[in-house]
C-alpha cells in the first residue's frame, strides 16, 4: 500500500533532535514523565544493520547494539514491533527475503539486555504500529516506511542523521497536508507495494486528482 516517493508529498512539521523533541513533549505535559512512547519498526533497523559496513566481526549486531544503546540514554520509552507470520509474501513484485532468523533472535536478545519491550505483529509491523498510533497507545511511530502514514499513523518520526549521542529527526503529522483517504487514493491510483495502480497514472497525476473536487 505504500507509495514510491511518498515522503516527497509531505512536509515535516518539525526538524529537531530526538532528545529536544522528547523533552519538549514532557515539559508541555503532553506525554508521560518517563518520556514519549515510540513504536519502532524493527524490520527497518534490521535492514539498516544488515547493510552496515564496519570493521567489526559482527557488523550487523554491532550496528544494532550501538543504535539501541543510543536510544537507551534518551528520555523516550521505545516499543519495538517485528513483522509477523501473516506478512504478505510479495512486495513490489518481488518475493520478500525474510531477515535471517539469527539476526531477529540476536536483536531480541539485545533488546532484552537493555530492558526494552517488543512484540510480533500478526502481519506487517507498519500496520500494527499505525493501529497502535490511532488507538493512542503510542505517541509516535519511528519508521522510514511511508506505509505507516498510509495505514493511518498519527505521528511518524524519521531519523535523518545519527551521531554518537543523538538522533536528528523529522516529525510528520497525519492530516497536515493530505488526509488518510487522500493517501490511500494516491496509493491506489499511482500504485505501491502490492499493486501497479492505474496504468499511466503516476504520483503527480494521482496527487492532482485528490486535490481536485473529486478527491474525496
């Protein structure tokens, strides 16, 4: 359901460090004293870790350890969500290569060590995270996958830069430019992860349609 190039449709409402964003929410009383609860797309972290280039013996595990450790020192409450057994087999006309069981197991072991919570979604983690967001059970979703917006997440955090001590993020809010109905319509017309859409209809044409009087 995701839209190729979907993030270009939206403008972030904030570009800030994660620690400043979290402290701002705590100070305003909008979120719990322990910090905002952030649902993290575990598959995105594992994907990044698998393609991490380093000189360590186990670069994937080292990358995950470093990222988790950085999150551990920030005023946030993370909840990692993993893809489940009913995740679609094909995506973008390709058979989805499942992340090796050993990396998933190692990732969960690291999360246990840091005391972070996690669970497995019935299907795609992005859909589960979006539902948790809509129900108000988490304060934000951390993901690079635009599917989270199409599925209806209310607030999505994207990591733009990382340093040894912090994350620089962009924050996107639902409805800031397009409604969820708009995004679903664009995905159906222009095509996405699971369907090619209407032949000859690209993302710009689809966007023009939803912005017209027939958009809704």
